[in-house]
C-alpha cells in the first residue's frame, strides 16, 4: 500500500480528537493496529474512539484481560491489549477469532504479539513521543485503511486550523 501520513499531536485533547475522527471515519467497522511504546497515547486514543461512538463509562487498557468488549448503540467494539500475551495461541483460548466479526471495530494494541492469530489490519497507527506531545503515523494496509487515513488527515488538519478540539 501507499506511504503513510504523520500527525503531530500536541496534547491529550488532540489525542482524543484524533480518536473521535477515526470513529467518525470508520463508522464502527475495521481492524486498527495500534503500535507504540508504553505511554505514547494508545489508550487515550481508544478513549476518544469509544466516547465518540457513544460509550459513557471509563476506558481502561485491557492489559490483564487481553480484550475489553463494548457494545454501544448496537455496535460491537473490541479493545485488545496483547502486551502480556506470551504466545499468539493464547488468543484461541479466549475465542480470539470470534471477535473479528465483519460488522465490528477492533482496536488492537501490541498486535505483533498476536501475529498469526489475528487478521491483517485495515489501518496501522504508530504512536511515538514528540515531547511534550506525540506523533501518530497512519498507514493504510487495505484500500479501506487508505481511505480512513486520508479522511482522518484532512479532518485533523481542518480541526487544527480552526482551533477546534
């Protein structure tokens, strides 16, 4: 697929905005891989996605449970954190394949730990430090993922220019 897009994210408010823009663009469907070291904003981003889709409660990283399922307005969203996964086969024990249904959104932190047991992503987002903020590099891995990356890039730029968060 084509090259990626890099966004400069100045603060937590913009990270939540970034999540909201993904939620609006994907309409609750797709497989999104979230790469990046601890503390780079992956869970904050997921909070922005979930809140934009209508989730009212807390959003925490499912580090120990591996997956946190949400159902919002009849829509299924699965937030994975595979950091503590010792072997991709462990996903089979929790019914991992079943989570990647056609009409749902899967947000997968640390996808490399599940390699071979999870489907290919539509969009890969790599978070990194750019102190005091962060960078987010978007790479479409399918036609759909490329469309998402372009929509998000355009909307993020428009929101920043307008001073909206």
